[in-house]
């Protein structure tokens, strides 16, 4: 009972804070490229997520768009940008660049509310209350890894996570 109440309270505080958050873009996450952090930015840059916007300029993208009767360039179509970029149509700061594709905040939550505090271990709960998704799950992957718009590979979380994992060094 107490647990359930705590959970409800967490939700009440979490939702409004997270709802006001703006996307700030991967360039703001540069601290995560320090070796002691685990170089998450480098890992991400090498992943297909970083190039997902560029993909929309390919011949294959034009083909997919045509098949869906989408007029105009796929790189300008909401139907494509929803999954090939981060937080499309939502509030963003000037530092945010849609061209950087599926960025940290696509999985970890828009960061304007937590970016300044989440680096301190003692702020862990505060950061989560301010919108940080510290442990994204398969559910967040499936919001894009589905065939609603075009056919995608069957999603095998273990295998796919292995390709993009970016752990912090232990100890
Ligand atoms: C905001 C949408 C979005 C979310 C959320 C997302 N992905 Fe992706 N993912 C994409 C897109 C779009 C591509 C294709 C990029 C390209 O090829 O240009 C992709 C590609 C990939 C690839 C490369 C697949 C290949 O064909 O080589 C892997 C691996 C992957 N994602 C894993 C994950 C995992 C694991 C999660 C969850 C932890 C996740 N993704 C969450 C949109 C997303
Ligand atoms: C529901 C999310 C979603 C939407 C919407 C979406 N995509 Fe994708 N797209 C993905 C994912 C996930 C991948 C990764 C491929 C895989 O896992 O099979 C991908 C991959 C691609 C690829 C690379 C495929 C390949 O085989 O190399 C192209 C091209 C592409 N998308 C174009 C588009 C275009 C054009 C649109 C708009 C008409 C679009 N996508 C809309 C999720 C989406
Ligand atoms: C496609 C989704 C996705 C993207 C994009 C993504 N992450 Fe993650 N991230 C995850 C998942 C899933 C975990 C593992 C959560 C867990 O431990 O269960 C994780 C874990 C982490 C951790 C904790 C690592 C640890 O071992 O404690 C950090 C730090 C992190 N991500 C930072 C970043 C940064 C910085 C970026 C952008 C450069 C980024 N992530 C991009 C999904 C993502």
C-alpha cells in the first residue's frame, strides 16, 4: 500500500516536470565522451542511430515514401521524421539539431530539466523526477522498431542492444 502510494506520488511529480522539458541535443551531452564515463557519445556516433536522418535522403527512402504516397522529400516528412529523428514536433532548445538523428534523448528523455543536475550521484532521484529515463527498456525501442510505416527487421532486444550498448566503466 505504502509502495503504491509512493509510486503515485512519484508519477504526480514526474509528469508535469517531464512534460515541460525541451530536447537539447547530443552536443550538450559531451561529458559522456570522457573515458571515465564510458565514451557513450563515440559509441552512439558509430551506431546507425546517428545517421538515421541522413538515411532519409537515400534512394531507398524516396522509394519507401513513394510507396506511401508521401509528397515531397522524406527528410521533410513528419511520417518519416517521427522515428528517424528525436522528439519530432516537440519543444526543443536552439542547441538541438534534428539532423543528428536518433539521439540520446530519444531513449533517455528530453534533458532541459535534468541536464544540469544529473551528473551528481546524490541527485539521482531528482534527475529522474525531472525527466531522466536512466534505464530505458525494450518498450522504448519498440516505439520505433515496428513496421507501422515500413517493414523493419523483427526486433530481438538482446541482439539489438548488443549492437548499441554503451556501459559506464565499473568501479
Ligand atoms: C526514435 C526512434 C528509435 C528508437 C527509440 C530506437 N531506435 Fe533503433 N533505430 C531507429 C532507426 C530509424 C534506425 C535505422 C537507422 C538507419 O539505418 O539509418 C534504427 C536502427 C537501429 C539498429 C541498427 C539496425 C540495423 O539495421 O543495422 C539497432 C541495433 C537499433 N536501432 C537498436 C535499438 C535499440 C536496442 C533500441 C532501444 C534501446 C532502439 N534502437 C531504439 C529508430 C529508433
Ligand atoms: C515507426 C517508426 C518508423 C517510421 C515512421 C519510419 N521508419 Fe524508416 N526505419 C525504422 C527503423 C526501426 C529502421 C531500421 C531498420 C530495421 O530494423 O529493419 C528504419 C530503416 C529505414 C531505412 C533503411 C532501410 C534499409 O534496409 O536500409 C530507410 C531507407 C527508411 N527507414 C526510410 C524511411 C522513410 C522514407 C520513412 C517515411 C516514409 C520512414 N523510414 C519512416 C523506423 C521507422
Ligand atoms: C536507442 C536508445 C538509446 C540511445 C540513443 C542512448 N541510450 Fe543510453 N542507454 C540505453 C539503454 C537501454 C541503457 C541501459 C539501461 C539499463 O541499464 O538497463 C542505457 C544506459 C546508459 C547509461 C548508463 C550506463 C551504465 O552502465 O550505467 C548512460 C550513462 C547512457 N546510457 C548515456 C547515453 C548517452 C550520453 C547517449 C547519447 C550519446 C545515449 N545514452 C544514447 C538506451 C539508449
